C-alpha cells in the first residue's frame, strides 16, 4: 500500500446482515416470552380440569391444594357431578392473564356438562355452559377462586 492508494472499503452488507439477524432474534425472543409466560399456570389449570372431565374428583381436589377451611364436601358442592359448576364433561381455556398487584394468574374457563363443548350455534346446550375464573398461585400452582 502506498501513500496514494485509497484504503480498502469495508462492506456494509455484513453489518446490515448482523443488525437484521439481531433484530430478528430479539423479535423471536419477545414473541416466545409472550406466548409462554403463563405456561406453567395454564398447565396446572389444564391438569385440574382434565381430572374433572375424567370424573376423578379426588385427583382434582388434590390438585386444587385446598386450605383447611375448604373440605372435600365443599369441593364437591362446587365441582362435583351435582355441584354448582358440575358436571364438567368438557372445557375450554378462554383467557390467561395476570391481574395487577396479584401473586396469582387468572384463568377464565368455559365448562360444559356436554362433550364436546357445544358451539354457540347450539343454543340449547350452550345455555348450560358456564364461564368460571380460577386463580393459579404462581409459587405452588394451587388453585382457588378469585377474591371478591
């Protein structure tokens, strides 16, 4: 290289490609975060409702992880075959979100005494579908009803 020769130019293609790949990777990470941020709580709710659909109220009661004031008879009055929300033959998780300043995740679920879950066009069966909110505590994945 002499004094009159210009320095070799650096290619801007490699720099643009690096920024594009970095932005794409950041986008994928953010997308995966929002897609799976409530996954453990959603799975806990699914296990609970799967046990109810199978008719296994003992497992469902164990998954609920109740306190001493919520006995099995209270649980059956809510979730049993003749309970307020029962019988649960099918369900669909509608929404999972984190209420502000809460240590739990709210899971809204449509439950039905019919299998499969009736669609909105079937008015007779759709009338018996109930929408219930349950809270899943983040620390131990226990379930409860949301506070009033």
